[in-house]
């Protein structure tokens, strides 16, 4: 009995030491601090309305009452973390996936246009990068336009894209996907141009010494050298592609998707709904970036890179 009692504290101490030695404990400390700040701002921002409600009802109140009631308002200025968590639970685990009240349903609608735009943007970015690296005219003419294209605010151009495409009979997922494409191709172009130009002069000279052609140099030297840049660019591109899909849902009057969920929440003052949709979007972006990270480790390990 004594030995078993001694093992439990030792195990707990070992777990704490491992958590402190790694990233777990610092992350938990930061999350805890953020939650405390969030709760503090919840009370601060919701207090004026609550105090006014007490005054209108001529109800006596204490500081404890104020703290409790500011965290339980139906339409708060800033919802408390537990309110957002309860809304996420209700609209995911507590709602059928096929229901239009389910966050999974709305996330899938947004994800479909995100992935289509991401695939098109990645392919377009790689093709443009190949042309820029291998053609001096494209380097001098196309690259400045690629950079200039990102100076146009997406909120300004999104309605124009939607209106023009609807005028020629294109609606549904494609207009939103093209907005995602517009945002996602840029990091891929920039990253892949850098990647294709990453081989050193001596490596290129060695390929010429072996009498390698342009295609052989590309596939055996430039492409393997550019793969780390490709995956890094894809991580940025998939996250910004999700932003493009959400923005594309705002001017269309869409009834499904995370953007539509955000818009409906803003119309009816449902701040808890807005925050739950934001957290679902963040989780979706993290999942997509994580999947690309797993693919990167698998591909680079296959190429012989050590972890």
C-alpha cells in the first residue's frame, strides 16, 4: 500500500516535469491568462447594459450579481468563453450534421469552396512560378502584376467578382472558389519562385556538366529544392483561402456557410453565434494547415530528410 502511494506522487511529479520541460506548460499558462483576460473584458463590456437593466427594474445588486449576470446575457457585447463553448457544443454534438443549424454543415459548405479555390490557386501559382523562373519576359512583366494584384482589398473586389460571374450564369460554389483562388495563388507564386531559384550556381553548373536538359534540371534539381517552399506556401495559402471563401459568402446573401452564419449573427445581434462561427473557422484552418504539415513530413521523409 505504501509503495503504491509513493508511486502516484512520483508519477505526477514526472508528468509535471515533462510538461514544464516541453511546450505544454507554457501553452497552458498562456491559455489560462487569455481566458482570465477574456472573462475580465466580458464583465467590463457587458456591465453598462446590466447596470442599466438593474436601474430600470429597480433591483438591488452586488458585485457578485453583476459578475454573474454579465456572463449570462442573451445578447452580450462580448460573450463569455463558457457561453461560446456551450453554443459550439449545441451546434455540433447536439445538432444533426445535416441540419442547417449545425456548425459542421456550415463548415462543410465553406470547406468545399475553400478546397476548390486552394487547388486552383496552388496550380496557378506553381505554373506562374515556372514561367517566371524560366522566362525573363514573364519575370519582368508578370511578377509586378502578381504583387500589384494583392494591393486591391478583397472586400472591394469580392462583390464585383460575384456580380460579373452571376451575370454570365456562374453561381454557387465557383464564384466563392475564385475569390479563394485570388487570395491563395499569391503566396504560392512567391514561395515557388524562391524555391525554384534556391539551387546554387554550382549545382546548376553540375547539371550542365552532366549534359542535363531543361526538363531534367527542373525535375531532378529545381523541383526537389522547391518542395519545402511549396509546403510552406501551401500552409499560408490554405488558411487565406478559407478567409476568401468566408468573404465570398458575405455579399451573396448565402444561407449556408460560416460567412452566412457570421452575417446572420450580425443581423440579429447574436454575438454568441458570431463567436462560435469564428472559432469553428479557426479550428477548420488549423486542421487544414495540420494536414498539409503531415503531408510535408511524409514527403520530406520519403526524400530522405531527417526529422
